[in-house]
């Protein structure tokens, strides 16, 4: 056994099922030298899946992974809010940060002071 036998093989996609009528039409197109309709449809499907993958990459690149330390109370409140609203916890945090950053310095100080008073 050589090292080339150990290479990971790409998983081949199953060909899409084609109706008998489409198969016959495609065979006739082939015989007449016309382009394949089935291959064109497969190419469109492949292009759509590639666009979907690119969109997912763009979304993934917008965000960076971050680690925060939160109190058990904060984690519980965040979990509860997430369940009540149906919004992901990370999105909730982004909303809170955006709202806090839009406050004036005096409002931020007042809110921070209120939070300090509530914590034991």
C-alpha cells in the first residue's frame, strides 16, 4: 500500500434523478448536437448552491468569536430573554451593546451606577 492510497477521497454527489421524458429529450438533443438540458439544469443547481455557500461565508466573516465572563445571574437572565424572545444570545448581546453605545456619557454612567447598586 502506498501513501496515495491513504489520501482522502472526495465524496461524489449522487446524480439527480431524471424523468424518462427528460432523458429521451436529452438523448435526442445529443444526437442533434444540441446542448444538454439536464446538464444545464445541474449547472444552475450547482451555481445556486455555490452562491448559498458564499453567502454563508460572508455572514461568518462578519462576526468574530469572543469569550466573556458573566455571572450566573447574568447567564440565567440572558438564557431567559433568549427563550422568551426567540433571539439568539449573541444577537441579544449585540443589541444591548448597540443600544448602550448610543446613550450619552451621562446616561451610560447612570445606567452603570444602577447596575452596580443591583449587584450584591
